[in-house]
């Protein structure tokens, strides 16, 4: 019996090791999409299911802006922070239960800080509950043709039943620019200022890659480092999605490489809606990303060499195979290009009601809204009218954003999701 039990344990360990190796061996998905035509310039396994992590918040933003367009809410509508929201793990704003935040400020915090508590606050305010808002997310995804997606929460905290794909993330990225061009500033904010605190973006392309103007990064151990990025050159916008990279630097370099190749190529020939869905469950990237042999480097330290295989040295070959031009820049050239440390003029945000607001606050079903004193004074009416989203490069006082914090996982890592 003892020998049999030992054999069973060995068999189980061997199966787990093989499954882990298979997950790591799978090529990480990516896609390059021409935003105007909706045609695919290049893709690799873009319809395979993947855990989106905080890329989920692009769908949260889409549903929220849909509510504004339908006049169910305004950007000044206050939303109550519930106990459930306040208990969310990092990344978070950390507001006390009962605090209020306007939808406008909440969306800015969602996109820059990637705040999980704010995502739940938005969901409960607009959907009555996280579950009710998830239903709205799935309904919107179905209308957009996001065939590989299923959402169970508004922030992307890990759940085996919460998944998407590179193709679907490109679809929602394109839909935001197409359906809500007037709110494009939300997608490219470089930094926020809340009182004396400056909160920088996690997007390593903004201010570094020429023409980069959005959108959202994401990270959990099971998902790896993900990004939906947009850039415009010569009036042409491309959307790049990269999923499952081992560290933020490799993610940024891969996206930059794909942008270079995409801008050197035509608009593509395959409509994104015609890509066939791939079978199978999303892989768990935890061993590669947060395990003992993870590939971690500093986000901002572009002087540190990156293993070419980690970046995707075969990008040129992929472009050539698909009848497109090879990327204009080598990995080394892209690293040099990304050496710039950007400075942004922070966008002011605050906690509390908008000046003059007299209507009710939205809240989760069963929560009693109450007015909270602002912890950071609202900007002046003039300043508020000047901006609805984007951080512009500073002309006088420069504020250098900090690097995206890297996970330092323990034996069983529980790294903050971004």
C-alpha cells in the first residue's frame, strides 16, 4: 500500500509537471490590428483563451461609457465605495467604505492606478452588484463579437471562469476608440495627482514609443504581463495586444517591436471578426511568471539586456511569413528608443462630490449612500473644464513617473494584480 501511494504521488507530480511544461511551451498570444479597417496585420494564437487580468478594465470602461451615452448617469454622478469594494486586494486606492467618488474620477483611477476597489465601486454603482455588472459586461462583449470572453468581475482578479483572448481584447480596444472617440483622453493618461500624491501609469510605452497614446496593462501570476496598446503614426492607428509575458519590460519591448512591424506593413487582409476560436482552457502562467525561475527585470531599466527569445526574436519572420514587411527596428534599437524616462503633467482627481452636485449617489443594492468630505479638493471649474482625461507632457514642472512595481513573490506568491 505504501508503494502504491508513493507511485500515485509520483504519477500526480509527473502529470502536473507535464501540464506546467506544456503551458510554458505554448507561444504567448499577440495581435496587431489596424483600427480603421478592423483587419488583422499579424496575429499568433490570438483566439486562444487567456486570463486578461486588468485588461478586463477596458470592458468595465466600455460599459460605463455606454451608460453615460445612454444618459443613465453622467460623469459627475457620485458612486459610493462599499465594504466589498474596500476589501479588494491591491492594486487599490484604499478609500474608506462610505466614501464617494465621481464617475469621472473613478474612470481615471481605474485606468491609471488600475484600482481594483474602484472597479468594484463602478460595478456596484452601475450594475447594483458585481454580478449584475458582469452580466452587462458579457452582454456588451456578445454585441461586440468577443467570442472567447467571459467575465465574472470588473477588475480581472483571477477566477478560472474569467477569461478572454488577444483577439477579443483588440476588439474592445478598437470599440472604445470607434464608439467613444470623445473620451479617448481616458486611455492615455500619464499620471494622476490626488492631493500631494502623484500616481504614474503602468504603461511603459506612453511617453517612450513615438505615437503611443493608450491603453491598459494587466498582471496576475496566472495571466503573466499583458498589455493592450495603441499608437498613431501618419494618421494611422494600430492596436497591439500582447499576453502572457514574463515581465513588464519584455512585454513593452514586444509591443514596441510589433508596432514597428505593423507601421511598416499594410492594413492587413483578414477581418478580425472572421478569426476562428481556438479550443482549450486558458493556461496558468504562475510557474513561469512567479515561480522560482521567473524572468523578472526592472520595468524602467532598459539598460539591462533582455533575452531575445523572451522578447520574441522571431517577429520579423512572422511578418515575412504573413506577407508583410519586417520590423524596422531590431530589439537593441527598440531598447535604445525606450530609454527615455517620460515626464507627465499629472491630471488632478479628488474624492467627494462634484461642486454643486445635489442628486443622489449610486450604490450597491442595499447600501445607504451618504456624503463624505473630500480628501482632496476638487479642481477649479476652469481646470475641470480643461480636461476629461489625458496627461500631457510637462512644460514647466516635470514629474517623472515611477516604474511599475514588480512582484516579489513568496513560496506561494500572491502578487498585487494590475
